[in-house]
């Protein structure tokens, strides 16, 4: 029995290299193009240095690495909330010059308006995007159903669990139909079981909608379950060390032994580039100029 176990583990180690292959995406074929991107903060911390990354339309790219490797800074540069100190970021060949309706940024917090119901949060976002009034309710209900929140359309956020709030936030994000979804560890604050449910839900929705997604995480298993590509980043300074395509069919399950094999491979690669813990510096939080959905913060009432 022990011998069979060792043979199985050896087989999984041999499988992993075939499932993870270097990605090669030319800038002229990319939906998102990042070239020689650099950014440093006022405290002299170099958050990013010479980052190059091209993302095809419809890809699900996971940025993976330890704290301080520049994952969030890169994401906020794509969102237009951070103006990098060097290099360029572009979507469809057009330089990013601030937030825009083609992109939507989701944080760990659901950021729902507490005085509006689930449906109300979605219809408000649709109204802000110029969707005609007579279309908003039907569209909201479509995406409430898509995230499996039937029966909770008229519920206020404080009456929802953490996972249900994130489902409502995801429904709002999908309803406004951005070209690119940028997600900063949106499931990081959830308990383990709810997190798995949300991963499965997001995977199902992405397979149906085919959105271009850039997803920040420090969870290796999460990146390998969700991503078509995983971009490994390292700190001091923040940089891309490997860009790998994941050749494993969707849908995927965390129970798939191939995921375990790839996870061990990825952890080995990350350990090879990480330095001693005492030398790592937390990544400063960028100033957020707007909320995740480019709407006013829940604590601010505006006339828009």
C-alpha cells in the first residue's frame, strides 16, 4: 500500500510540468497590455519593477505571490486607481488614464449600500451606467438568479451572510457588464467552506460569460482552480518571475489530484525566489479614488 502511494505521488510530480507551461502572448494580440511597468511609493518602497504582462480577451489570469510582491498595485494600475511611475498599461491598445466603465474592481468587502436591497444595489448601479429604467429590474433579477440568490432580492445587506453579500456584489458586477473584471482577493474574508462555494460559482459564471478576469490571490489552490494562467510574483522589488498557462480542462475541483501536483510545483517555484521573511516589506495600500464599481461609497449620498 505504501509503495502504491509513493508511485502515485511520483506520477503526480511527473504530470505537473505538462500541465504548467510558459505562456507566450504577443502585445498585438492582447486585450490588456502591461509594458515595463514600474511603481514606487513615497516611502521609497519599490512596489513594481519592469513588469511585462499581456492578457488575451476571455482569459482568467491569477496574480499569485506573497505579501509585498506588487499584486494589488498592479491590479490598481489596471483599474486606473494608481498612476504608475514608469512604463505603460493599456486596454485594447488605449492607455489607461483613470477608472473607466470598461473595467470593474472588486475588493474583499462587498461594498453594498446598506440602505438598499440586493435588487436595489444592482438597479442603482445599472442606473449609474445609463441603463434605461424599464430594463433595470429584469436585468437585476437575471443576475440575482445567476448567482443563486433567488428569494433574497428584497433583502437588506445586514440580513445576508458574508457569502451572500459577495454573491450580491458579484451579481452587481456582472449586471453592469464590464469588459474586464479586476478582483482583489474577493473571497479572502470568507470561511473555508463558503470560499469553496464562491470559487465554484465564479468558475461556472466565467465559463458561461467568458469575461476577461485578472484575479489577485495568495492562495495557490485557488489560483490553480480558477485560472487559465497563473502569474507568479516575487517581492523586493515586486516583479513577475514566471507566467504559466494551466493546461487542465474546466470545470475543475479542489479534489482533483492534478491540482495537488501543480500546487506542489508552484510552491517550490515560489520558495525558490522568496527571500527571508524578515526582509519582506508589506505592500502599501494604494489610494482608492473610487469604489469597486466606480460608484460613490455607501457612506456618501450623491445626486447621481
